C-alpha cells in the first residue's frame, strides 16, 4: 500500500451523512511504526558513534552521554510498543501467537542490545537459565514484557542484575532481580490496581506494570492464567520481578 492508498484507508466516508470517519487504529499503528523505524535509525547511529569512540579509547564523557541516550531511546521504543499493544487489547485486536520459545535467548538478545549502557555504567547481568529451557508462549509479547522490565532494572540497579528461570507445577517462573533500592511501597501496592488507577498515580511506570500484567494474564492454559509479582529483597537485596506463565 502506497502513501496515497494509506491516506484513503485512514479517512473514509460515512454513507449516511457523508461525514468522513477516521480510522484511529490504523493511524496509531502507522504512526507507531514510523516512529519505531526512526528510532531504529537513531539507535544504529548511536551504536556506530559509540563503537568509533571505543576504538579511539578516548572521550569517556561522550561515551557515557551516548550510552544514556541509547538507553532513553530504547525506553521510548518500549513505551511506543506498550501504547500500541494496550490500544489493540482495548479493541480486542491483540491475538496470541503461541510458539515454542527458548527462554535464555530473550536475555542473550537483551545483553547485546543494552551492552553500551551496561558497559558504561558497569552493570553485570548474571543469567542462570538452561540454554535448552523452552516454553510455549507468544514470543513477541513476552519479549516486549521482558525488555521493559530489564530496562527498568538497568536504570535502578547498582551494578548487578540476576535472571533465573525454572519450570515447576507445569508453570514457567522467570525472575529478574537487581541490587538497587527496590520497588517503592506505592508500586508494591499497585500490583492489582486498574489501568485508570495506575495511570493517575504512577505515570509511565504504572503503564509498564499494567502492560506486564496484561501480557501475563493473556496466557491462559486450562483456565490457569499467567501472573506477575513485585517484591523486594531476594538474593541481591533489591527489586524482584517475577513472571509466571502456565
């Protein structure tokens, strides 16, 4: 579909009163994809500049700035995905595509995508997941969820993140823990709040929490739905995010 055809598809005529109707779902989808494409180009440029600075082994201040910029672009990309997914869910257009997924692969990809920020901020990520561990889930949705939680852990970590995954009682349990200050009391209390309550009180963080809960609960096996849990403490003493999928 070319740009002219896309424009006609977005604005259609209502035969009853000849008043144009706007397909906001298509507009939102198109806008998000355009922004994501632009962000991809920005990320590539940042990665190229960071690589050049590393080769020169100088300009540490500039390297740190690029690392923070790279991180913020990734967060923005995650936010766009969340908004689009939540809109689709509201309009019953968020189907699940259940496939066999290697759980460890998610985090190997995340390490590569976030290595600029991790290296500049000296954050170590320990992955304790059997390379052969597989589970049936929606690859893209779970990837979006894990990416958002991992990016959040990077921001609040004080140097270490640990990821574990195991299967028990026919459920996958995936845990992302950090050694930061932990979740605030308001976030811990918000685990079961509605989207309206989260949006009013928690801002973007609330959106991410609701998004994670939405994706988890969308996975349903024999009337058992997935869930998430926030806690503090654990092995590293900071925030602990747990995803459980049936």
